[in-house]
C-alpha cells in the first residue's frame, strides 16, 4: 500500500490517520521536516542557471519588428535596417544576454528578411517552417544521443511567434493566412496589428473582429493564454478576448506634462506606448513576459515538440504497441528494426551479387564475341597477307626473269656493237 505524507501543523499527535480513495494513506506530520522549502530551492537553482526565451518575428520589411522588440525589453538591440531587395525570404538570428535585477535571460530573436517582397509569394513561408523543424530536429538528435549534455545545450526551439499584420484595416492577406496555416501547428502564434496608430479606434475594433473571424473560418491555430491556473485565469481569459493585439513600438522619449514617457509625437498629439488607452503594448508585454513566458515554453515542449517527435519516430518505424495491440519496449522495436534492416541489407547484397554475376557473364559473352570477331578478322587478314605474299613472290620471280633477259640482251648488244666497230675500223684501214 502506498503512503502519502501530508504536513498538517494544526493537528495534534492524537489525531488518527485517515484512509482516502485509491488506497493512498494520508499521514499527519508531528513536526517540521523542511521539504516545504523545495520551491525555494528550485527558484534559487533557476536563477543561478538563468533563463532562455526564443522569439520568432514574422512580418513584412519595415513593419516595425525590431522597434517592437527593443520596446518590449526596453533596450537598443542594434539591428541593421533591412532592404526590400531580397530575392528569397531569409531569417536573421541574434542572441542577446539580458539581465534584470539578479535574473539573467538569454534572448534569441529570429526575424524574417524579405518577407512579402517577392512577386511570387507562394513559398515565402517555407524558410520559416524549415527553420522551426530544424530546431526541433536538433533537440531530438541531442535527446537521442547516448551521452547527452542538456546542461550545456542551447535550446533554440521557438517559444513564440509574433506575427505582424499590416494595418490595412480591411482583411488578412493571402500570404498571412497561408503562413499562419502552415506554422500554426508548430509554434505558438500571437497575432499583432503593427503600427496600430495608423487606424482609428472604431476601424481598429472592426479590423480585429475581421481578423479573428478569418482565423476561425480558415481553422488557423493561435496561442490561447491558459485559464487553468486560478491566479491568472481571470486576466488570461480577459486577454484572450483582445486578440489580435494592436501595438505600437517606440524608443523615443517625449514629454507629457511633467512626465517623460516613451511614445511618438505627431502634429496632432502624442501617442504613449505604455498607455493602454492608446494601444495594447502593455497587455502584450505583461502577457508575454510577466505572466505566460513559462507556459509558452511548456507548450512548445509538451505540445509542438512532442507532436514533431511523435511524427518523426513513427515515420522511422517506432511505435508504442505491437501488431497484437500490446505495449512493446524500445529494445524490442530496436531489435525488430535491426533485424529488418539486416534482412534488407542481406537481400540487397544478394540482389547486387546476382546483378554482378549476371553483368560478369554478359561481359564475358561480349568479350568472347569480340575475341571471336577479332580472331576471324585476324585469320582473314592472315589469308589476305599470304595471298599478297604469293603474288609478290610471283611478281618478284617474273621481275628477276626479266632482269636476266635484259642483261642477256645487253651482253648480246654490246657484243654486236663491238663487232660493228671492229668491222668499221677494218674498212677504214683498207681504204687507206
């Protein structure tokens, strides 16, 4: 029987132990043990280790992504101005070390560059999806290692996506719907209406309603602030009704009466960034950083990453139950996959061996045919050579015969010529 101890300082040693459901025995403590300090230990360890938070900013060039991030963290992160002349959508990744009081935060900001600047925008969302999946894959590979080092591992999984919507006042663009549809199941999306000071309050409220209606009709998932915690349920439930947040960012300081505030000064008045009557910046900051940062990280790990991990392991053949619908261990699955892989390798090896033998036979036959053809050609050339040799021998014999006859005729001619000269000389002698 399991026993569960509960410390109740108000009870006396004479109180009896109580039996509860599920055979769990609740015991009364008679003194102070100290495990009530466990939350403080966790807090101290977390502060010593530090925290990390990864934000993905998706929006068109010049819509105010960098300015809003600077305003959120009240610091100048010194980002370069982006150009509109990018042939493809790219992602710029910057990591910062921030500190507030004694709490350290490792902030990673990923921003889109060239988003919405192309003529053909059909695949503009793909680099974003690829990056999110790549971070999940990197964490999964670290998780599957034999020797893991999560203590030193920088978790780069995206915890929240701030999606910046252009303040058109009409409806969402097709690119907005396509992108949020493809990343909604991979990351926590918080939609924002950027540069909300360009729309009147009445038009802004209509624009919000239009955006939420389109998100629902297109079955696009956006992050909902949790309402299961009693301490934050009321405010989170209220904030869920303010989506999308209409925000304005500014690091400029302007004077309002005797106060210096952050805002934007126009000829017709001053917009205060931290005035909830002017925009939803304070709501976004409180919900994102003060109230629900840990829930965003938990949702990323327990929902989006688990879904990616499940699909990835199922794709390579791992499952929780066998063919008989009974639970199977990881070792059994591994041994089965290993045997299957071994059989597949053996089968492929046999197929390659047979193909190799067949190709060897084909090559041998080709070489034999080529050899026979060369032998026939050699015999033919040999026969032709022999015939040519016989012919040349006959011609040589005839030529030698002709030479002999020529020399005979030459000798006869020289003899006759000598006799003729002798007779002429004799005739001249007679005449004298």
